């Protein structure tokens, strides 16, 4: 059911009429605010995203954890997917199911990318999920996913892990065929260090992504995917559909990761933007797979940087170059339509992150002037807001310490369904030191 979008005379009128104040220290009021936010979408929503304004905001991570708990307890959510390596997260999911490693310390590095396993808030999230799952009265067990591409800014993973996941499966149902593939694949894979050479990110000539072995491996991977498709009825009967679909998705991730390495090896003026776009497209594919996997069990909650989950194009000024690409959120908007909604986040001050008071007249300045210390605000994707005033909005100053911080812009009002605005945030516990 759709509701008419109200019209506002000024931005301040919009904020005053629509803001839902809350505090992370008051669970009852926070839950009531979340319930009101979740009452507006229709029943078709399967994926809810929460963006973070920067990597390094402790209070945003706390907001994420408490929001997820409420989503599980009251709104039918069964899984969380964070901005971390897709294949690595399998280790964390085993832990939350009380399988595999017995302590968080054993998974905090291998189970996460980007060093995110060392953040205290991520430990608290995972331990809460493990405890929830251990309760026999909770019949639907929570799932932990990573939906990021297995890549880093300073390098990219070897395709070995995702390919071996597929080959291990094939060997388990057809030992002879699995061994045949392994004998062909392993010599082509070579050494992981060659794939993961950080120098390749700055110098295409250092990449092996277009070497004869890598090119042959890409062809062989296509053959493997084709065989999985052709043998679907047989393989599903031998291992169940859920397991089969998981393996097929891993094979597709392996294909995309090899395509990524091939692009790393090509010199071009828009090479960085292409790589960023490939990463986000794979993020979206991963999330759509997770939504399908959880369908019938519950909904999926996704958490990543605002720049990944927004609907409009993302821009990143890297030195003299401005890179633009379509983020995961834009793909999800096309792939899921109204089944995808997203909350963007912002903050007023973060001294630890080098973010001072927002300048007067900026969106953050106006939003944090309202009762808080935090508030949700529906954007209606910009509908009903005064266009002239939005266009004239100044953008606040950036961070003096944290390059992952991006301020709100007029586009933010169409990129997100809601905004979550915090007066302040400290730096993430367990995070690496900022310069």
C-alpha cells in the first residue's frame, strides 16, 4: 500500500516534521523508533541496507548491532551481511553455528577481510549471534555473510580458495571428475603470492591476470561452470539444491575474481574506476544470492559504507583523478526494486576521526540541530522536498584524519530511503591507528 508523500515548504520544515529522535542508550525508545521506520515499507522488502558514513565510527557499529537485534526479534530477519570477503565469512558462519573453531580469536583474522575482525563491535555482533543460535527455542538460526569481493585496495586474493570450494564439492559427489579438474586447475593456479602481488595494483605489468596460465584458467573455469549447469538435476539429487546453488555461486565468484585480475593487468585511463565497478557489481550479485538463500527463512540485513549501498553513482576523488562508478545499491535497485530499501548514515562531530562541527547551513548542521542525540529521517527519495533549497545546500568539510569519510550531499536525499544521523561518534574500538 502506498501513501501520499507530504510536501514541505523548507528543509527545516521537513526535518522538524519528520525526524524520529532516539538514543542508543534507551532500548525501549530505540526499538520504538526502529519499529516506526520498518512500518513504512511494504511487505515485499527482503533486503534492508544500513550504510556507514565512514569506516571508523564506533557509534554507527553499535547502531548496526542494536538494529540487527531488533530486526531479528521483531521483524523476521534471519541473516546479516557485512562489507567483508564473501568466501572468508564462511568461517565466521561456522562459528556462529557452534561448529568449527571454539573461540573468536581463531576466526578474527581468517574470517574477515580489511582487518574488520579485530573491531570489538564485530566481535560483539558475532558472539551475540552465536549465543542466539545456541538457544533451542530459536528454531530459525541466524546466518552470517560477507558480501564483499575477495579483494583489497592493495591487492586481490588468489582464486584458489573459491575454486577449491567448488572442486571439493565436485570431488565429494564425483571423485574421479573432481580429481580430473584439480589436476588441471592446480598447475594453472601456481603460487598465491603471484596473484596477490600488491605492486600489481599500481603497475599492470606486475599482474599475472593476463598470463597464458591465467587465461587458460579462465577458460577452464567457464567449462566447470557449464558442467555444473548441465549436471544440475544429477548434482541436486546427490547433494540437495541449497548446497548445489551455493557451489554454483562460488564458481561464479571465481569467474568474476579472475576477470578482476585480468582487468588489473590491463593499462587504461579508467582502470581504477572499472575495478571499483566490478567490485560493487559482485557485491550486488552476492547480496541477491543471499536474499534467495534466505527466502523462506527470513530477510537479510546488509551493512557497508554509504558509497556501496546508495542508489546513485558513487564518486571518489583520488589525487588528481575523479573516479565514478555504479555502486552495489544501484544494481540492487534494478535487480530487487521495492524489495530493497536502504538507510544512509551521517554524524555531526567525531574528534577522533578528525571531523569537526558541521558548518552552518550544511545538511549535517541542520539535522544535528534537531532533538537527539540521534534521529531517523525519511527522505522519500527526495520527493516533496524544496528543490531550490536542496540544490543550494553547501557540503560540509571533510575529515582531517580519515579518508573514508564522505559528507552528505543533495544526492543523499535521493540515494537513501532513510537517514540515521548521530550527533557524534568515537573511533572504532580495535581499529587501526589513524594518522
